């Protein structure tokens, strides 16, 4: 229930315009009682994604999302606050004078991101409000010529990320609600319809593609994170053309699923998938509190345990987490946001073997908790959230011999004992592994089971007992 409220709060900012879209989505999510695999957007991603180029993404597990823009000044919702007419566009733009970036230290941002354990970062180069963080030759709204910052804040950040060997993702909103060339202005105001003025739409596309080419040429990003595709059909966006032009000379660039039909991976939002998504590549984007950008009134921060719960859930289901921070308008980062990233980072560093480069785990029928598998499938990592009441964890239906059980990041070798194993049938029995209290981690203790070969799960029904 609480989770649903959070989802509502985030969606609330946009549900006027996206009425159709949201009611569909909420419809999906509210359908309790029936098993609904919400946000299953498999159909929206490309079938022929080049697997080679996805390797780093698949192995990365964690990315840091950055929502930084005008909205941090007053601490209001990014773009949606004026779109939904909570304040006028004019007042929204008054934030330009407060976007100072006076304490912006891109190297410190990059260090924090690196220390969080992330392997990539995605930054809002331009949200739906059209405010560009770089020195663009297109449009009328950017950090250099219009905001108090009077400087390009995107380039130094991207340089700093690259210096730290982090992959670079660029978030780009297809819609630009501030541009006179764009169709939508606010929830009650449309400038025009494409059919009425196809030429004006063409001018918008030229402007938008001009910016995309600037970003491509300036930064050669590893990943494009599109957003806002729901406002027009893919033909209107000419999404195939966008993909072709962005991949030209940069064929290994990854594209998210919000360039309708042209994406390489799925982007479920906020809702942690309850069921393992079918897509080979997916990434959950998630806020630390209930806001994407900085909002001083929103103190509903997830605890470090909860952040790690979500992270472990994602990786055990074979996906990535794109965890969001919202820096302040002066470029400083809230201490709570920093703390959450650093806590996650130190937990990941201790357990890196069970995280990076692993594969999705095994079904819960075999172990009451999340798991991952090493690439060769010969090590099974068990994530133990709580303190087992009898000091033992239980693994069932694994046909392999467990050569060794040890605590990841601590090294203690654990004793094990098997029950219900009868020599005359193949039923593998039930293994109890001792987990002494001294080895328990603050968040998740990870136990590695070293197997005698690639994992074999036993799934047969047992027949009658024929001997005794
Ligand atoms: C979009 C933006 O509108 C929002 O401001 C934020 O930047 C977020 C990361 O992305 O919002 C969406 C987009 C897609 C869905 C929900 C919210 N969706 O598919 O569920």
C-alpha cells in the first residue's frame, strides 16, 4: 500500500497530460488479486540488439541517474510543475537566476559516483522543460546564456566521469515544452497539432536533431536515455532515423526503450519488478526519496537497507539499478544522498564478487532469498538479509556437490550438513549451512557455494521409495 502511494505521488505530477497513459499504467498496477506482470514492455525493444555491445551494461549492475536542472532552485517537480499548471511558465523560468552552479565540483560528483560502486551514470542534458545544460547553438534556454551559472555544466561533468572510467549516459527529453516549435505547452495549452502545421513540426525535429548531433559530437556517449516518447507516435518522432543517425560511426552506443521501438533494453520505472522480467537487458530507475530532482520538502528517503534491498532484488533478477540523485542548484549534493551512495558502495565493494558480472539467480523454491550465479555458473551466491534464528540457512534441490561454502568479503568457511539424502535415488536432499552470528553483515551477508560444476537444479517429483 505504502509503495503504491509513492508511485502515485510520483505519477501525480504528470497524470493530467498523460491521462490516458497513466490510467493505463495505474490500471496495471492497481489490479491486485490477479497476477499482472506490470510494465512488461518487451514488445517495445528491438529484437536484433547486438549482444557484444551490451556486455558492459549487463555486467555493470549499478548506474547513477542525475536529475539536475532549474527545478532544483525552488525544489519543485522537474518540468511537470509548470506543465501541470501548479505555477506559471514565467515563474518557472524565474528559477534561471537561481541556477548558479556556484559550488559545482564535477570531479567530486564523479568520485562519489565511482565510490557508490556504479559503473555508469546518466545525466539529464535536457529535461521536458527544454533547459539545456550545455552550450547549445539551438533553442533559447541553456545554462550558458540564460542561467546565473553562465557556464556549460555538462562538459566538465562528462570529462570527470570519463576520467574515472565511468560509462556516460545522456538523458534527453524528446519533448521540449518551452520551445515555440513544439506542440505541447501545458496540460491545457497545445500550440498546434502536427497535422495542422507539419512544417512547424519539421522545424522542431530539425532543432531537436541538431541538439542530438551536438551531444553526439561533443561527448560520444556510451548510452542514450530518451524520455517523453509518449507524446507522439514513433513515426512523428522519426525514431528509426534518430537511431540510425546516433549509431552512425558509433555502432556500440546503447539506447534505452523510450525511443519507441528502437531501444536495446527495458526501463521499468519505480516499481521493482516482482517477477523476473523476460527481457535479457533491463534497468530499473529509482529515486532515493520520492522525487527525481532536488526537493527540500521531500524527506521520504529510503534507508540504506531499503536501497540495498532494491539493488539486490534487481541483480538477482538479472537487471541493473539506475539510482537517482538530485543535486542542488548550486551544484552541491545533499548529505543524505551522499551517505546512501557511499553505504551502498561500501557494501558492494565488500561483495563485489557476488555482484559484478554475475547472472540472475535461481528460483526461490531452492533458497528463500535472492541469489546470483557466477558467469561459469559454478558458484551460487546466496543473499541473506536477516539473522537466521537457528544460525542455519537452507538450500534445497541442488544436485551438485557443494565443495565449499564461505562468506563473501569475510572468508569464513562454513560447515554444512545434508539431510533427507537417500543413496538410491537422485533426490539431492536438503543442505543446512551454518552461518555464525559473527559473520552477519549490516545489510546482507553473502554466502558463496562453490559447486563441482555448473549448477544443476533438481526438479523431478520423487517416485515411491523402492528400498530402505
Ligand atoms: C519520466 C519523466 O517525465 C520524469 O520527470 C523523470 O525524468 C523520469 C525518470 O522519466 O517519467 C516517466 C516516464 C515513463 C514512465 C513513468 C514516468 N513509465 O513508463 O512508467
